[in-house]
DNA sequence: GTCCAGGTCGCGC
DNA sequence: GCGCGACATGGA
């Protein structure tokens, strides 16, 4: 077992579920156990099953990580790094909480320690998942990601129904027609295959962007250079990378912000975005944690 | 059948 | 820089 520690405020159960990624394989939320389950492939090639739960302490929250089999010290270190990244445990949210405290409604929702939206262990996985959210319904996003993982990712030895997210090389090696007929990403097939081949052959360094000391502007330029990543997707990925300055404006954003602030009106994206102007570096999270009435779908 | 979904690309201006 | 049609897939 592995233990990760983070200072309060931190709400484990809320944090890992506040973003839709929790519903995409190889992640899963186990409600009875209040646990995050994930299949992860290590750099050694080994595939393990992780089971994370949060335990309250006086000033900290301990995240206990159960691994389905013994791992080496080196593998444990790799897992710890990946999990701290996925849960954003080492990002500083103090300034965000300070601003949220000025607004009683935000303060009430965030005081338990939220804002660390779940991301994947690799930027490669996050880019592909983001491409699978564009111009499509969420239920189809779930299906597409599920096909990518089950057909191309390495299985968990102890339970071959579960798979890790495929490596760039595994996707890159797929036959184009097989991919089109089996994975069925629509016109996104070409984008995903192209990206996987660029990364697998070393022509594009995606993971290097994770700790590159780039301005938001330069990081966004690097993301939009990926075929299939436009303004919405780039801003979504910037959020995942810890840049919350820009809003990812999509149909959902327009619908929610219009319904709350401009009911029965037709307003521009610019006007909608101005709602969160005062949040400065934290605009994305201000939108994300705004209280929209969840309409029954 | 038709429309459209948590958009993006490539084109013409 | 902006407007516009095409785009694969599958559910409503």
C-alpha cells in the first residue's frame, strides 16, 4: 500500500468526481467504498489495479492507495508521482480559495476543499479524451473511450476485462481501416491516429508540456498545433494543466450561463464570458463551480 | 427522414 | 481576422 498526503482543505470524494473523467475508463468510482479505481500501466509495461480512498486526519487528508499486487520501490515511486499528478495534489489553490471566500455561495460549496479536477496520468490520454468530447454527446464520448481502452490497452492480468489506457505506440500500430470500423470515432479517427503516430515516433513531445515552463499563450499554441484541438479543447487542456485563466466555451457553457444570467436572451460568447471576468486567473474554476440548476436530462 | 451533440478544419473573403 | 459548409457517429 501507498499513502499520499495533502494538507486540508481537501475533499477527496468530491474532488475526484467533480470532473467527467471519473466516468471514463480506465477510471471508475466505486460508490459503496467511496473509492477511485484505476487501471494503470507502468513504464516497465506492468499493468496494476489501483484503489484509492481518502482518510481524514487532523490537518491533512491521507489518500490510501491499495495496489493489487506487490510492486518494486521504483514502481511505487512512479505510481506516487503519477497519482499526485492525476489528483493535482501539488498545485496551490490558496488564492482561488481566498477569492471564493469573498462570495458566500462559492465559499459554501468550496470550503471542504474542491477545485483539483481529475486528470489522467499522461497528457496523451487527456488529449485523446478531450478530442472525444468535441461535437458529440457525452454518452458517445463514454463509448468511444471505452472502445479505445478495451481494444487497444493492455489487460489487467488478474481481470482481463479491465485494461489500461493504450500507449501511443499501441494506437499508432493500429490498422487504419480496422480502427475506423472497430473504434468508430467518426472523423476523429484520423486525428487520434495522427497524434499517436507523432508521439510514438518522437515527432511530438506531449508529456514534455506537463512541466515545460511556458506561458499560457505559448502552451495554448502548442496544444492547438495538434490536429483536432481547437479553442474549446485547448482551453480544456489548459485547465487540466493547471491554467485556469481561460474559459472553454462550448454548447454546455453557453446553455448554462445563458440560463442563469441571461434567461430568454441571445447573447454573444464574449458577453457570457464576461460573467467570470473578475475571477482573473481562476475563471475556469469560477465557471465550473458556479451553481447551475441541474436540469433533469 | 431530420436534427444535433460539452467543435474543428479548410476555405474564401 | 471572420463566416460558412463539411464532417463520422449514433441517439432523439
